[in-house]
């Protein structure tokens, strides 16, 4: 989910924001990819790509 301060800059209307949050909260349960047999591997690959972009220490994540 985007940080709300960034989203507020794009969509200043609070009524619209509440709809966006409601929709985004349901996406993970409605996307078919979540139910695919290789989802765990795909999720890990996505996690690694995100860590490369934003930075992070895998050891810190594993200990959490």
C-alpha cells in the first residue's frame, strides 16, 4: 500500500481515499496468483526485488 501522505498528494478527497483503501485491502484475497502452487517462490522473488530497490538487511528481517 502506498504511504498515505503520498497518496493524499494525488487524491486529496478523503471519500475517494477510503474507497481506494477498501479495494486495496481485498486485492490479495481476490487475485488468482495467491492461490497458485508457486506463489511462495514468487512472493520471495518479489520480496528480494523490493529489498534491492529500497534496501534492507535480510538478517534483520529473519530475526523479526
